[in-house]
C-alpha cells in the first residue's frame, strides 16, 4: 500500500500567519487569551485565543457571488500556503500562486485526482450571527454555514471529492483520515486536508453557560484547571501518495500519515466514557496500523520512545476540562508510559473543529525538525494526570508521534505520524 506523505503545510493561528510563525511560537511557549472585541459578548468569560488583527485575511469577501465568513477566509489563507509549500504551483503549466479570487491553472496536475477534506465546528457562523444582529454582508445574500471545502476546492479547481467534516472537536482528525483513505483507495493523488475555526458568539456563550470556560487560560492537566478556552485559526496539510510525490519530485516531505484509529464511546452526548475503553481502542488501532509499537502496546510493559523506531511523543486532546484530561491521562499512562506530551491547546487554546489539524501540523513540524518544543507552563500538575509535559526543548526520540482528538457524541480519533522513509 502506498505511503501517504505530508508534502505541504499551511497555518493561520493566534501565533500569526504561516507555519514559520507557528513553529517560532511553539518554542517561545508564551501565550495568553484576550477578551473578544465583540460588544455583544455578554457572558462571564468572553476570552479566546484570537488570530492577530494584522494577520486576518482582508479577503476575498465573496466567491462565486456568495459571501465568505471568517472561517472560509482562514481556510483559504492556510490552503494557499500549504499548496505553495508543497510546490504544486511549480508544476509544468502552473502559473504563480494566485491571489484572492483567482484560481490556479492545474495543467500539470490532474484536477480529477485532487480532493479536499476540510473540517469545522462552526464554519461561517459569523455571517449568520451578523444577520441576526443587523450586520448582514454588503451583498445581503444568504450563504451556507459550512462551505469551507467547496470554497477551497473551487479556488484550486479540485474536481475530486470535496467534503466538509463537522463532527465537533474530532472533525479535522477525521478529515485527515478521510484524506488518507482516499489516497490509499486510489481515489486521489493529492488531498488538501485540515480544518478551520473562527470566533462564534453563540459557541462561546454556550460553553460559558455550560460552565466549561476557564477564567484564566487553557491549562490542560493542571490541578487548578477550570475548563477550556477556545482558539481560532486554520491548519492545512497537503497529503500526497508517495508514488505521485516521487514522480513530480516533491521538494519537502515532512513525514507520513502512517496510521489512524476511529471509535465512538456510545455513552453520552457530551461526557467522555470514564473507563477510556474506546479512546484506548482508537490509539491501539492507529499505533498498530503504523507499526509504531510501544512496550505497553506490545504487552511487555516497558516504556515507549526508547528506540529509534518507537513512539517519540504524543500530542494529546487534553482540553483543560476535568474528566476529559483524567481519562486520557490514565489511558496514556497505561498505553504509552513515560512518553513526553506536547500540548497544542496550552499554546493556542481549543480550536474546536480545527484542533486535530493543528495537532497534526505540530506533529509534522516536530518530525521534520526532530525537536520537541517546550510546553507552555500550566502550573501544578493534577496528581490524577500522570503524564509528562516537558518544560524544555529536547531532541525527539523515536520515529513516530501520536495525535488524539475527541468530541461531543463520543467521537474519537487517533492518528500516528511517522518520519518519511529515506
């Protein structure tokens, strides 16, 4: 079966525009949420990790006559960077990467073999919230709330599958897995995959009403954590079959999506199943498919990450909510003991439907640079969360990274990213 490679990365995040800004921010490890600049945010904790104002895309405002919201513009910005990073704009017959509203001439790439799998939890809900409060787009036209995949696919001219996944906070993990499946099934050569999320007054207000927003910051696994804090942005990966990447001479390979495992708790609409049985199942399946054995997975009980072919790090789901962090910690301690964790949510908050994509972006950068950045300090660790959150940068051990993403409805996904073959 052909390997699924990561050949391009794109990001727009609270750390700024671009993957370079994201990587620098990972090493700086110093972020904090801010108050949302929304006069109608009448809630106890109107806090969020926001994309800097200077980095917010100034367009396009419309595509094919339909207004675009903040989420779609974020997705387009990250997709443009990822496509350029993959070198797809340099294929024979392709013009320079177009600007807003323009489309690439995809003569060197069969558009029927290019797919798009993007995710979001709230999509372009900001447009609809604007209509509700008398701030409709200038055109006054209605627009669908979840157009991200069609917007990116329409811009690029992708004539393969264009699908938007929206199963809450696991969505972009599922989108990446769908992209890998399309490649392995022979349905696509290239998949533009990832997720985007933008500020939504409704979403933030709902989590405030649930009492699930931390009044200070996102503090996964901390003893004093009191909930999560949302973040916004977009992370996009170009997935490509190894055969196609070799044939066109892809200039950079960040790694490969080596394994995936899905499961569902079938337990509760919002709460995780306390035993963690199904999240363990998803992790085991992903590690098995990737061939990324750890001592515990193999049944020997030894630690992971000790050998060059083993698991080197985990990017957990860990949101800062009480039960979620405890359940995931227990499973990780049993399954991947002593493996270091890197918390993306402590850095940029919980990006909802884009969280899995940001975790995958971080994993790809760690594998590429072979360095695990320092975690953002979260304070004293919860004794029930026996996980390793290194405070300093360190060389990566092991050849694989595990990414977890969980969601309301009990939707679970684990992905394993591995170093690219020499």
